[in-house]
């Protein structure tokens, strides 16, 4: 599906002169795949000042966006203590993630010690567009697909483009109820069980894709590979006992909780995004509006109702 084939940019940590560097400079923050909650970028490190003759460190903060690198700030910081804190100040960006990332390059003037810290993302939750949560109605234990279809009312359905869906839950499973149609493309449901609101998709995030035209279902998650300043998301089959059943004009998808790692209870909130995808694998609509498939921090929430 759409999200399986997308590649996006990132960088990795590169260490030069490892034996000397590892003893002289050790960064504790940020670390690769970090999600910051504001746009003030600060790097923190433990430093062996005895090994750094010029008592300074040169650092550059860059943004990779749409395949292009732009330098946001370059500074030479003086070193006076074994604990260093190096601030680039604010960069006036509230959302950096998915295909975009920040990178910090550092070097010790006159020496061989240098390195790169990336990817670093930002999801400022105070600035991300707020949305109403998707509400999963409570269903009886052991409810059949037919019973679920009867329990879900018209007012429980929401739209992602022309796809209409509703959700329900009991102690055994999460249920997604879809109105049947023959729309081309697919609908993808994204689950962030810990509701971490991160800048980058990670292995624990789960994805369910349904294609109405051929009534097919797929479940997957991703590994991340860093190479040559590019992150490649490789999809892996999510081994599950997810099932699908057609009942009248509805399709009921059953997702066992034990497959998700989520412990269900009333009023629990789960990160949840819904994406309508056309035949060219382009996102045409989402719930919440404006959500980005590779940035869980832009997804909404699914709340398990009483």
C-alpha cells in the first residue's frame, strides 16, 4: 500500500576517530529519532576538556526537507566545563518529521573528532491542530459481527473522503465497521498504542489497510534503515489474527487486543489515524484532517467509550 513504498530522508549518527572521540565528547541529547516538543534546539554533551586543546566545538544545524538540505545555524561554542550545553535557539518550526528531519553536525577545530546526530524531529503538541477524538462505542463481550452492525448507528460513522467507518470495542478486540462501496484505492488505519505522538513512524506502530474493490485486507508495520542520509521504511507483515466479515452492506474488521499490545479499558486513548488512498497511492483524505501518514504526532486519538 501507499505507506509501504514511500521512502523518506533522514540521517544517522556517524562517528569518526572513534577511540579518541568516544572518550573526549559524548552527546546525551538529542539522540537519533528524538521528538522534541518545542523548536528550541539544544545539544548536551559530556566533554573531556583535557583532550580538546582549542577549547571549542563547531556545530551546524541543518534541515532536510523534500530531499534538500538547508543550513539553519552554524556556531562555534567555547568549552569551559566537562558538561556542555549548546543552544541554537529557536528555529520557528512546530512540526518536523516523517520525510523531513533536523541534523546536527559537530567537529573539534584542528582535530579529527567529528560526528553527526540525526534524525531529530519536532512535534509541538500545543501547535498541532486539535481534533475531536474518534469514539469507539462499547460492545458486549463476545459480540458477533451482526450484533456489532446492529449496535453501530448512522451517527457513529465518520468519513475519510468517501470511505465511511465507525469503531467499537470490548475486552477482546477493537472493531472497525465500514460501509461497503466500490471506491478505487484503499483505506488505511494507523495505530499508535502508546499514543507517543512522535515525529517518525516506528516499529511498534501498526497499520491495517482495506481495499474495497477486491475486499482484501493487509496488516503490517515497519523497520527503519538508515543509509546515505536516507531513511527507508521496509514493511513487514504483521502476524495477527485479524479477521474480516461482510454482514449485509457492512464490513466488520476484528483486531484482537493481544495483537496490538494494548490493554483496553474505559476511556483509554490510543493514537489513531485514518487515510483514504487513491489508486496512485496518494492520500486524498484523512481523519483527522491534515494528518500525515509518517508523523504519528499528527494522528488523532481513538477513545474507548464506556
